[in-house]
C-alpha cells in the first residue's frame, strides 16, 4: 500500500511538471485567463439579454461552472495524448500502475486550474457586470463547484481515453465541452428544452451540480442533486476504466504482416525528425 501511494505521488508530481512545462503560469495569465473571462462575460450578457437581471444571475452561476468544466475536459485530452505523441504509450501499458491510474494522477493539475478559472469569473466578471452580490451569494456553493470539477475530470478522462489512437483529441475535447454548454443548463434549461435530450443531460457533468447550486442560493433542497452529480462522476470514471482496458487490448493486438514485395506504413508510426546537419541539405 505504501509503495502504491509512493508511485501515485510520484506520478502526480510528474503530471504537475509536465503541465507547467507546457502551460507556464505567465502564459496562462496572458492567454488563457482573458479568454476565460471574455467567454464568461459573453454568456452572462447573453443571459441578461434573454431574460433580464434574474437570468443574468443564473447565467453567472452557469458561466462559472462552464469555465471550470470546459478547462478540465479540453485540457484532459492532452494527458494520454502526450504519451502517444512522445512514443511512450507502450511504457504506460507495461508499467506497474494501470494506465487509467497514471492518467488520473497526471490529470490533477487540470481540475485545480479549472477551479482557479471559476474563482476568477466570480471575482472579476461578477463585479464588472454589476453582479457582485450574486458572486458573494455563490461563495457558499464552493463545495458544489469543487464537486463539478471532480465529475468533469471523470468525464474528460473518458473522452481523452476514447481519443487515443484517433488523433482527434482537440475535436473530442471541444465537442464534449460544448455538449456540456448546450445541455447541462448553463444558459438554457437542462436538455435545451427538448424532452428527449433531458436523459442525455442527466448523465453529463455539471447538470445536477448546477441545479444544486441554484437550489442552494434560492434556499431550496439541494442535497439530492449533489449526490446525483457525484454518481455521474463515478459513472464516467468507470467508463474511463472500461475504455482504457478496451484500448489496451486493441493496441496489444498483433499487426498484420506485410506481403512480400510491399511496404506497410502504420499510421501511428512517425518518421524521425531530421537533425540539424541534414535538415539544411
């Protein structure tokens, strides 16, 4: 048990080093933070135009949740793809820790960054758009936002594992994030007001958590929705485990041999990068 914990902590440390080497804090403050704040401000103003000041307050709660979830889901797609790009996927498959546990430990910086993004939306966009009192009223819902960051991690990990081997991490991550935006009640009602989409929204992260946040601020019962949000996160984590096992079986299958006289080019094999000496020839 102690050895497993030591390996997991070492993997968490490695994930943090990889994250900050690819996303330095200065770069995030200059590039990511303005985009997050502008996107959230757009959603809040859209809610105000659609339904007035009351809708703007609901939109602030939704924009905060979406800022957390989108950053987590999109960013997590890079975690397993880093091994594919680096050619170290086979090492993960043959390591001591299961691949999904390695990816989960490396994913820890992403929900932390998502929580920081949500806090920035409440601290900056709320007062700037005349919703400072709403930002203060949302502070008791901080544990629910933390829960949504965790459930988005399970969802994002399942999407990331599904994208491995397809080179579609950007596509899958953005589609998943905007699926949350459209159906989880960020602006429109859950399921976008379409009855047959409500069951789809019920299994997405943020849906129940955001419902719990609004119920908490309106002094209505919210515990059941919080438990449902936790159940959704556990469900997506189990889906990620099953998908990871399936991908391992697929990647371990022997490749077909090339016919005599023909050359087989596998899509996952990349040519070595030319050195400086022969790049100019």
